[in-house]
């Protein structure tokens, strides 16, 4: 019998699915999608044909930028991790999109995992949250849950965080040192709001995500307002090696707010950290450009 902790350990071995810092969120996204369906309907069973459209959309929105990938890959390959089964009429479809569609291929969690998840709604939430923590920055968790239709009501996020943190140390001072380095001001727009004695709407953002071995250091960080943080993590905004801001050509906004807050940033320099503090390092900028920023960049007006 597999205990809840053992399932979580096996599923969080998704960390091994990344190669040399390259993002490969295909399997985690399929699992989140299947967990949400199981939570809603009591079964993770889905035909490739029915799931394909949603999975393509999830990969396009949350997969690595600049690389095309098919949902056939995780639908077939997740079987190798002992967490998923695929059955079909007649011939085994493998990774072929045409065969997966034509054979009516049906995927679902391994029966033992499926049963344990059905018996424990809390396990569904803990598995889902572990996948989020280990593959995506926190700024994207809420919209990812909405995208797959997962209801996180009742989840004890702190317990999951504690477990995930054991896998790799995080610097509890990270936020503080980044905010001080940038004097509590957004490096993109200069926002520096406060209420009473505390900053509001100001975050410490990683360039190279923590989930992909990004260190908790000032040279891997930017102090950003919550809005620009979100846009950095979704690949709308990026920075160049010369520390100028870039905006994805895929970003569209026609109103004055979009112009002021986003489009006008193109080609302008970031605010530097205070003297003596390191600016963003080239290797971390490079990772963000390769793995997150949705190129090509807009050309300055
Ligand atoms: Zn800002």
C-alpha cells in the first residue's frame, strides 16, 4: 500500500523531469488538468481527443516560450513514471497524435493513485499544490488553478510549502534584501507605495525561477510592483543584457493604461539597485529570455 506521503514523493519527483534548467512543464500540466477533473467529476479518465484542445492551450500559455510541444508527449510518457495509464481499441497508440485521436485512446491516473485520490480530497489538493510549487512561480498559481478548473478551498498551503522547502533551502531574507537593494521601488516603473510603515504592492521577483535552481540572490532578482512582477513571470516583459526593458510583440493593449504601464517601457533602462548592490546577472537574464519571455520583442518607437 502506498501512503499519501509516498504518492507526494513520487509525484514531486517531477523535479527530475527538467534537464539543465530547461522548463518541461508538460507532465505537471497534464497532472494538474487531470487532478482538477478528478476533483470535479470523481474520475480522471479522459480521451486524448477530448483533452487535446485544453492541453494545447495550457502548453501554449504556461509552457516554455519559443518552443512548440504536443500534448501527445506527456499523455503517452507519463505512463513511464508509473502514475498514468493509456488504453485504446486495438493497436497501442504510443506518441502519435493521429493514432491517439483515431484509437479513442483513454488516459487516466494509475488505478491505485486514482483510488487514493478519490478517497482523499485533501491529497488531491496537496499533490496539486506541490506540482505548482515545484514548477511555477507563486505569481502564476492562482490563474493556473483557474485555467485547469481546480478549487483550492480547504488547502493548507503552509504545510505543502514546508514540505517543499525541505527539498531545497530558501533564503527567508530574500524579499528583504532585494527590496532594500532597490530601495523599495519598482525597477520598471518606480512605484514605491507605502501604507503606514510597510510597502504595499512591491515584490521581490526572481529572474531565473526558484523552481529551476534560481538562487535567492540580488543578482537574480528585481524589485517590482506586483503588476510588473506578474508580467515578468508571464513573459510579457523581459530585460536585455544592457538592462533595458523589452515587451513581447504578442502583448496587445490599446488603451492609455496599457501604453503607459507596458508599451512605453520598450527600450528604457531599468532602475539600478543602490550603489554597491549587483545588477541582474547575464546568466539569469539569459535563462528568462530563453525559458519565459515570449519573443520576439517589440521594436522601440
Ligand atoms: Zn512597476
